[in-house]
C-alpha cells in the first residue's frame, strides 16, 4: 500500500494543532473509574431537561420524517426569533450549536495575517477556531476575573478583525454592564466586528446586564451569539444562533453550512422559546443550588468564584486533574479548569439539590478538613 | 512561542562504501554551515563515518539512505533514515556484531564508536516508515562566570514576562548562584546554550521581573516527549517565603501549555520552591554522579487534562506494581495481562539505546521482542559497564503488548520498576532503573 505524504499536504498551522478529544461516553467512564453512578456536573447542562413543549416535539417526532432533509436555512425558527425580538428573519443565522456560528464569523471576516482578540481565560473555542483556521488569537488577561476592555482596545492593530466577549464569562460568571459594553462599542466605532457571546444570558437577572440583541440597531458591527444548549437544555440536539445587522449577517451567511441543523432540533428550539415558566424554574433551581453550595464551600474553607450563570468555580488545594480523578471515582463528573488557564480550579454545574448534596459529600472526602474558626 | 521551523539540508545516497567520502563530506560541511565549530563538526563527521560504514556492511545493494542535517540552535542533528525491509533489524543492537567478552572486538562496534563522539545517539523504528538513526552534536559554550552576577533582593512587586537573551543569561547565572547542582540540569552551566535553546523555541522561559527590571526568579520548560512537557524551576532568588512568585511562574508555564496537546507536566529536578499543590509525586530515580555518588530525584507530575481512562497491557510480574501505582495515583486503568501461550517467537530481540553522554545516562527502549532477550539485555549491560555508564533506564510503553514481554528479562537483569508516567508514550510509560537497591 502506498503511503500518503501527509507532510507535504498538511498546512503548517494544522501541523501545530491538536484535535480536541472529548470525554468518553458515560458507560465507558463508569467502567474505567469503577463507579456505579455518574452525576454530570461538568458541561453546564440543565438537569431539569428541555421545556415541556420541546419534550413533546421530541416524543412525537414521526420516524418517517427522519428520511427528509431539514429546512436548510431553519426557516420557521428564524421567523419565530424575528418575531420575538422584533427583527428581520434574515438577521438570524442558526447553526449546529453556537460553536458552528463562531466558525462562520471567523471564516467570513478573517484572511491570512488577520487576528482576533479575546480573553486568556474564557471559553476556548474562539481561540481554537482562529488558530486552526490559521489566524492569530491575541489573548488579553482577565482583570479581577472579568474581561479587560482597556486591555482589549490596546491590543487592536490594523489586522484585527473580530473581538470576542463572553458575557457573562464562562467560567468566571463576570459580565460587562450595558454602560460598559456601550462605551466599548463606541470606542471601537465600527472598525472591527464585536461578537458578544450570550450563551448564559437567560440565567442573569441583574438589571444592568445588557441585552445585546436590543443594541444591534445602534451598533451594526455587533454580532450576538445565543444557544439552546444551556437554559433550554437542548445540548444533545446541537442548536444555537447568531444575530446581527442584516448586511453583516448576509456576509456571514456566505460561509454558512446549510442543512447542518436537524429537524428535531429546529422544532424543539422553536417550541422552547415560549416557555417562560421553564426559565423561572431553572433560575430558582440555580439560585437555591448556589446558596447551598456557597455556604458549604465557606464551611470547607475553599475559595470560589460565584458569578452569573449556572456554574461556580472552586479553587482547590490540589491539582484539578487529580481532584477530577478522585471525584470521578465517586461518580462525580466536574470540569477541570487547567484548560481554561485556571489551574487547580474546578467548575461545577449547578444542579438539583440531591446532586449538590452528593457533590459536597464527595468533595469533603478529598480535601483536607479546615481548622475550625475561633469565635471571638 | 512556537518552535521555529528548523533549517535543514539532506542527501539521498546509496548505502555503498564508494559514497563514504560523499556522506562524510556532506555532514561535515552541513554541520559547519549550520553553526557547529570545526572540532564539533569533525566529531559528528567521525560518527557519520562509523554509521555509514556500518550501514554499508549491513545493507543490501542499492539500499537508499537519506541523511538529513538540521540545526536546533545549540546543536546539529544528523538523521539517517532508511527503509527497514532490506536490513536485518538485529544489526541495530549495539552488541550485534561482536562478542562482548572480546575487548578487541568491542572496538570494532561502529554504532558504539559513533555514540561516543556525540552527545546524543538514538535508534528508533517508525512503524511502517523505516528506521531513523540520530546523532546529535552540541555546540561548545563557555561555562558561566558567576562573578558578574548582581545581588538579589525580595521583590514585593513583579510581573511575569518572556525574557530577552541577556535576561536569559542573567537568569542562568542566578540559578547557578542560588541553587545546588542536584536541582539544576546540566545545560544551566552554559548560559549561552540556554539562550540558544530559548531562541530556537525548543525551550521556553518566563521570568519574574521587578518594576525596574530586577530579576526575582524564573522557570524554563520544553516538550520532553510526544505528550509531556518538562519544567525546570521555578527558581527564586532571595524572595520572601510568603511571595506568590513561584506560583505565578508556574501558572505562566501552565497557561502557555494549557491549550496544547500536552497531557502532563513533569518536574524531575524539583526545587524547594516548587508549588507542590499543583503536582503529584510519581516516584524517584537515582542518578550516578561523576565522582560515583548518587542523587535521588523525586519526579513530580500533574495531568493537564481530565483523564478519560484507558487500558494497559502488563506482564503478570509487573501487575502488582501497576495495581499499586494506579491505586495510589487514582488512575483509571483496565489492566490486560499478556500471557505466553506457546506461540512461536522471533529468535532475536532488538533494543535501542539512547545515550546522554553529558549526564552519563543511557535509556533503553525495546524495538522488537525475541527469544534471546535475556542474553541480549545482559550483553548490553556489560557494554554499559565497560563504558562506565551506571544510570541505566528502560522505558516500556504499556500501549504495546509486545513490550511487556521484556518484563521478566528486566527483572532477571537487575532492573526495578520505579515509576509510571501517564500517557507519556502511546500509552503509559513504565520507567525501570538498573539496580534494585537504589535509594
């Protein structure tokens, strides 16, 4: 058999890049770690599951429809979103998860020699997609666990095309207020595309938290990402979208893969949008989970970062990868934060109370007991 | 910083003695062109002469050899690449052509002689792609001059920065002033060499600098294998015990490799300043020093990623060690035992020996299993004794079931399993060391 001369075929930026290796399926992990249960607190999934109307769509999906291609441009969902947000349907692009939308935007605006700017300690996919596409990702350090607007502005050069802001930030939960985002956009003055990733926006209740979609008419260089994976619990169906000025979205659409969003995902997402009660129930679960976990972590003497979103980041007195193994051996799956450049931190998805209690019990077994605080 | 694309030149030539002058002349000229001094280029040429002659004796007529010389900044490397199908792999045992009982014939061993002229020598079989024989000759550098080192003082304020060449030199000098030899790798004796290592991108460094450039400490790291990064330091120069500098330096290293394919970070020269909460102790190795004394070095390790678990192969005689280590390190592993069920084996085994002459270390790796493994190993060990190489290691990749067949051979010849390096090869690597009473 002739060998493929890969060395001559593969571009340099791909040679230096490594494929992301996702975790093994639950049954394999349980076997290898020798645990009988597996409580998933690693991916910021919503343990309440999809909204009721989405469940019904999934339950009643007629198997013969699996043989028919989905709507190539996710027609009905875009019209529904347009109606909900008072925009034109062509201002929306739906992707196979918001990750696909990241790729669309970078492909649409970057060419050889261009760069993007984001934070060093944020969702990794902006940096990854840029780098495996052959573009430079400039990383600006967080300040007090939040995106540094001044630092990002300083980093801009003539080849900067896109700035990515995760608002609220995964994994710290910090966010820019509306005033701060407006000031940033004013100073960019349309010279670059500003992407605001609002994957966790439905979890935020603070009044000063900006709704990026409402600002698009004022800032045509603003592109907003949203997902159905987190609050709407449709992560397994992979569906997310971007929204922006019509002219900008028209450019992005040129790089978009059509038919990448399956029929069930489109219908389930459309049904999910009307369920305000689901959002309230989830927020309530997250609020109670955070209150419980915060108290327990304080008692254990463990520092933690509790911002917006359905997660908390905990600082451990040991390597996060060792803690992961020790927790997995007890059936607790958490997210290590070394890959987010927060070594020795783990991120916990807020879940139902029984899962939170089980997590605290497991965590107590692997961290040293703190010295009791003396009462004065 | 990404490693620079290396400069190289290559020659494709038949393994025929008539081309020996061409091969040696090519390597000598390439080495000088790539930056070696004349004396070092001559050493590499001598090694090439031995290797090329040896290959000519072993090869079938018309066998093609590619010789590629490349620069790594502080060294020149000559790779001899050839297809394995026309060679008897047994010939690549260092001990293949002679009896080790015969002192005179020891002198005729081309591979061994070649290994003496260079700092590093290695034979590796690349599955389906042939064999690569590698010679590495380093540039010569002046040793450090500690007289010029400015005094150090605690820095309440500092920032972590990438260094310029002069800062690398100063950092190296300060490490030599403030730390004892056992926690300093050999190359730190030569500041110019460290500059070249960092400039070339093969090594990376981060320094803690005060507001006006005063140096408080630093850390250096490099890729030590396919999936493993090794760090040296953090080294601190007279900093207060409550300073966060060591942690910040380590986090700079972790941040730089966090989104690469690095599976693990290892520290084999741990200082007292190593933030141990980031690491797990793996085990210790013993290094024999020039004067015959020994130094025990504990290896510290941290995984960079969530361990997805895997299966490993083991000989029954290694199973107990593995079970104990995997339980201690909480590593999810399914151990699959390799059993000899009477199947026919190749009569000859093949071992690759990598020499690090500067540290007097030799690392054996299995290339092929065979029925003569005990004898082959014993012959290698005798040869290492002749060469005064006492720090002898063996690396076994547990993703390769055939490698575990060497376990009884190793134990019989006085090796002891010392530590498991998770995912350091295609799977976990077990490091054996010669000598069972080492401390």
